[in-house]
C-alpha cells in the first residue's frame, strides 16, 4: 500500500469515528430532550378510577414502570368490598359464585390473563403471574385457581353479604335468566404512560352480574378488553363484553390511533362500529352501554361511550386526577 493510500485510510477512519462520536452525542441529546418532554399519564374507567389512579400515580411520579403502576392501581377496587363489580365484593353469577376476569399487557407486548377465577382477591396479580411465570398467556377456571394457589395466593370467600342478598332478590324475579342491563356491571380498565415513555394496561372485573356460570366477558381477552402497542397507544373497554368482543374493541381503538386518529376520535369510531352491528341485528341500543378510554404515545387521552353516564378518571401533570364525563353517541 502506498503512503497516500495509507494516509487516506487513516483519515477516513478518523472522520468516521468523529462522525460516529458526534452522532452518538447528538442522539444522546435527542433522547434526553425527548425524555424530558415525556409527561406520565394514567387514566381509568368509572368513579373508582380516581382512587386507583392515585395509587398508580405514586409509582409513575417516582419514575416507576407503567406496568407496576397499572397493577397497583387496579388492586385498589379489587380489594374494596364496597365496589360490587370488581374483585372482592363483586356480584356473583346466577349460581351465586363470584367469578373474576382480568388481564394485563406491557410495553414488550407481554400478556397475561385469567378468566372465571374464583376465590382470589387480586386476579390482576394472578394474570401478571401467568404472564411472567408460565409459558402461556391465559388460564381459566380451576386451572387458574390451582395456579394461583401454587403461587402463594390465598383462597378466600369473595361473596359479601350485600351481593348475596342482591343475588337472592334477583333470583325471585329473573327466573335464573341472565339479564344484561346497563346498571349491573362496571369494570376497571386502566392504561398508563410512564416517564420512560412506555405504556402498559390492566383490566379487571367480576363481569356481568348474574351471568351464566363459566361466562367470560371481554375484560380478560387481550385485544377486546385491553390492548397496548408501545409504538402507538393503549386502550381499554367497559360495558357489554359480548359487543366489545365482536369488534375486538380495544385493538380496534389502538389501530385507529395508528392511522392518525386522536384517542377520543378513535374511541368514538369503535363505538360507532358497535352501534352499526347492533342495528343490523335489531338490538335495542338503549339496553347497551359501551365505553372506551385511550391514551396515545404522546400522552394524549380520550374516551367515548354509547350512552350518557360513563366517566373516566385522568391523572397527569396537568390534570389532577379528575373525573371526566365521556362524550356519548345516543
Ligand atoms: C363484561 N365488560 O364482563 C365487562 C363488564 C363491564 O362495565 O365492563 N361492565 O362484559
């Protein structure tokens, strides 16, 4: 190799390393700048979302993971016997058994879920254990209970006196026929963005009150009751699970956001899709309620529901854990 060529190689190696150095510095600056702009947010369904958000916020504001925040958040109503549609104290099925559905999803698209789980106060934590400690994504019924017990969860009676009395009253008139109305079920769905810009979500419920034993709703079904895409956003659902499942509702909302829609607009379009299906089936719309809530990667949030009455709680640096009435279509 002649001297000129050697010098040229040396020079270009130097230039390349200089460029690489500047590039890495530049990307460091960009990463730091964009990290500074990330404002955490947590949103969740219904009035009990306020208390749940407050718990989640403790983790988010301490730079914790969105995954830990959503789990800790939804555990609040799960453990509260006064909340009669989630966890301990939830209304039973038509056989008088409290059966719980829950799922969780993180920023790596890890998923875990339990369906028709009895006797465990925190199905969300069992769902997380399914996600982290098994090669599977969903366990149901007795298998889910066996797994929970093997993980150290305690077996408890979840049927509180008030729920039992309500069920006995219902049996008198409803002749063992499950009736879906808009009053007898509420689910907590929560989605969050953490300070590292990562998303996660959790959803947990006792499902539709006085349902058939073994009935599983949308809440533990990834894509229906909850969906997270760390590049785009996260969404969760409440309301008539059968209708949400028909359009894989939460996944639909996230895909609409991927196409550029704002969270509120994406939620509205998903509700409209459910309405058009219900109309085709001649289902009376006034007997249905569906609500979606969503956040996007930039920390924007929104919601929409079918009929008046659905609200959601928002906690962010700008919004101090407020309950917001979702816009409705009917
Ligand atoms: C279900 N989607 O089991 C749940 C119930 C619910 O507000 O969210 N109610 O169908």
